[in-house]
């Protein structure tokens, strides 16, 4: 099978021929039709999990994918050949990922059946970005009329978070450049903040001098002051959620602010619920580009620039 692999941490991704894997006990073999690019994919390739878990090389890149069950291993009861499924396929300890024509997953792992009318490309785009957004907005515990800032709203997580927050009846502020502002408004953003014109926090404070209720921070990194600056926008009792572990919960608690560093891991129930929303048109996914597998190494290099509007999907 064709797959995009790295041969070591920091190595350039390249297309390779690998044997089609055989499903072991409790495993399913999926013929992938689509795989989505996520920043975590190249962070892992750069060594984000080095020291935390063993890695097998060559390592197939990628986590998210969608396809059709080809074969099942002994003891599998939930899936049968011909089932359409999607989810997360990354298993670095065994060198496995989703940028490949075939991928293995555990039956009890992070995969679920797809609705019949959900396109493979859309399904592949959901597991990391939309589940992260869903879990973040659930953690925010928004009430109708609450004001939430989505910092970094242009990408897949941000666009899904806007929709989930709007469905909860919140007023959504979204940082974005002007070229995507209209699209974010169509997803449910009430205000967009052009962070290239002036610091986003200053603009939010000018329009909301009494503070806001929640911040979903998809941008700030540990060691910087970005999350702390955004926390200054929050009223007492507010919440700051960081997807990059940039929050300091203890320091925020002194200021009467809840701080959460979110590590997303989808359950089958969440995957099924989000797929149903997408199939029903209640969750809109913007596919920025569809890329053949042979072009995936170049697409990874381009996506690292951060100039992405929505999701990029490899089609297999």
C-alpha cells in the first residue's frame, strides 16, 4: 500500500510502499477513502510525544480518517466488512497512522460508524477538530446570552466551536482576518475581531468593557503571556480553556477564573453524535482543499505555515 511516512523525528515526510497490515485480535482493517491533516500530525512527527511513548519507524503520519472496513480480526463484534467508519487511527507505538491506503484500529478504540449520507471527506475532517471543539464548548458550560471569545477561529477547531457555542445560545466573538469574516458570521459568529489591525484583547475590552464570560484559546503557547492577557478579559467566575496547555489553573483560580487545559480524546458516542450533526447539516465543515496522497508531503509543508481556512483532506 502507499503511505506517507517519516523515518525519524524531524525527517521529511515521503511517499512509501508498505505491506497492507493484517488485523489482529480485536482489530479492524479499514480501506481509507479520506484522511484529514491536523497540526498534531506534524507535531508528532517533530517529536511531540518523544519520551512519553515508544515510536516505531517508519511511522505513518496522520490520525483522522474515514473509510470502509475491509477485514476484521478475531473477537470483533461491533463491525463487519463493508461498514463505513471514521475516527482516529494514530498508533505511534506500532508506526500506524491515517495517511495511507489502509489503516488498523482497535474495535474498542476511537472509531465509529458513519451515517450513510455523510461524505468520506467530511467525516475524515471531524474526529480531532470537531470533537475538540465540542468538548471545549461543553466544558465552558455556556448559558444563553453568555459571551465567548474564540481566539483562533479560522481553522477547523475554531469554526466548529463557533457553531457549537451559537447552538448553546451564546454570543460568539471570533478572531479572524477580514477575508474570512463573512464566512464565520455565516457559521454563527456575532462579532469578528481583526487581530492584524490591533491586539485582539484590546479590541474586545473596548467593545465589552464589563468583561466576557469565556475564552477558548486555540493560539497561545506555554511560556508566553497570551493566555494571561486573554484571562484579563474575563469577569469573575469566567472560564479560560486552552487547547495548547497555556493556562495556569492555580494562578487563574486566585483571580476567580476557571482554567482548563483541554486534551481531547473522542469517545464512540461523541463521534456518532458529531457525525449525525454533520450529516443533518447542523454542523458545517469547510474543506479548504482535497489533496491526492502523492501530494500529501507537500501539503504538510504548506499547512505548517498556518495559512489554512478550514480543513485539508487527503483523498485516497
